[in-house]
C-alpha cells in the first residue's frame, strides 16, 4: 500500500511581498496626542459629573437648611449676629457654617466663653430648628448645650475612697449653664469638692458621652446642681454604655506573649495578685481603680467574686489608658479580649437591662411636697 505524503515548504520570499507601515515622529506624536485628548476628555467628563453631583447635593442641603430656618423667622439683627459668629459676610459660607454641627457648636461655645454671646440668646431656639438637639441621633453630640430637658445623666465622683455614681435628669438648659436634678442622696460636700467630677450622658441604647463637670458657683441644694456648659473631647469616640459596679476585685498584670513558654520568663511572668475596684463594665471593656499606675498595652487578668459563694467572673483586658484620680489612686481603662460573640451579646443584654432599670427607678423618685397649713 502506497502512502501519500505531502511536504510543505515555507517560502521565505513571502516577506518581500509584505510591506509594514513606516511610522515617523509626526505619526507618533499624532497618536500620543489622540490618546492624551481622549484621556483628558474622560477625566473632564468624570470631573463635571462629580461637580454636578456635589452641587446638587449642596443645593438639596441648602434647601433643607432654609426650610428649617424659615420657622425661626430670624430678623436682620439675628442674621448679623450669625454672620459675626461664623466670621464671614458671605451667605454661602454662612450656610456651610450652619450646616456643620461640629463647627457651629464649637464656635458658639468659644464665643460665649469669651463673653461674645450677649446677642446670641436666640441660638437655643435656633438649635431646635436646625435639629442639633440630643434627640436627633443623626447629629453628632458636641456640647452640653445640645441636651434637652428630661435627658438622663450620670455623675461619677472620684473620692479618696471608693468612687460613687449619682443618677439625675436635666431640669433646665440655659445660655451659659444647665441644671441637673439628682436622686434622693445627692452630692455630698466632699464629693462636690473633689477635683475630678465627670458627667456621662447615655444617648440611644448603647452610646455614652463623657463631659468634664464644672460647677457654676456655690451649691445650695445637693439635690439640684447648676453646671457650666462644656464641650466633649472631639477626638474621643463615645464609648458603649458601661454599668457602674464598684466591686472589689483582684487582678494580675501580664504581657503579650508570642509563645506559651514566654510566661516562664521572669520579666514577662504575671505579677502577683493585687487588689482593685471594678469601676464599671460593658461588653467592650471595663475600668479598674488601682493603687499604682499601669502601663498602656499590658494585659489585665481580672477576677471578680460573684454573690454565689465559690463563683468567679474572669475577664481579660488590654490597658488602653491610665490616669490619676486622686492620691495613690489610678484608673485604668481596658478593652476586653477573648470573649466569644455569644458571651459578648449576653454581657451587652445584662448591661442594658440594668441601665434601663436604674433610670426607671430614678424616674419614680419625686420630691415630697410640703403639706398645707
């Protein structure tokens, strides 16, 4: 049987029949110019689109701002006071100033503290129209001037002995100060003289803002105190609501170990058990009052005795801050580590339930009225 074989031979002369285009400098520059023009066209379209969206968003914000300002019915003198407060004569910049609650509240507080707030008495009503009160969760909380009557507050008094917590409600909000109505105990003279008094405002269900507490003059009634307005620390995030406990506990200071064998190193071994006071607790962390300063970054192994004999609550936290709260007293703030999602959720429910119970108990407290005759 004969096999037919076909052999293909490539002819190199085919290259002589193919002519490739010859590009000179002019053609190269023309091609690069076309690419640059097309890129600039796309960039300009994107810029115009973003600018149009930004202008449309700003126009909607201005329209909403004007809608809120219309019921306030500001006259010429009040608008001039707002222009001086904003430091501008431009109407557009004034609208930008009023639409920024952080800039508005910070500048207002600065002006009143410097004695420039005589003609700003209308701002309290204006704030309600702008929606910057504490009841609007979309507006950031910057100043205690945003508090409203009936808001629940907590005062922490750092004394020489164990710190104490007092619950109260906002009774009246004025231009330069506000009044807090406390429960049955009230603040004692020793607590009023304490250098470190802190004010906490629970907003919503899981956020708590901390303010420094500055008393306005002498206190005549320990159940009703007048406090000067202050600003919150803007670089401090609101923490989750923590439950005041004031429970004696024991703790050990540990270092972060890369290996289990590092615990055998004398320099990295846990310290001896020391006594402390668990100041408050939440599903995110806790605060511990100690007799010595703790290094930031160290780990605390905390053991809290429970009411039932033999039971203990064991927590592990990393120290994030430590500050002095009195003679030979330090308060360390720690973030919890090692909790499962179920444990954290259960702890959050316990804290919220107890916090709501305390505020409901406070709401039932009423002052006795003097009998007629």
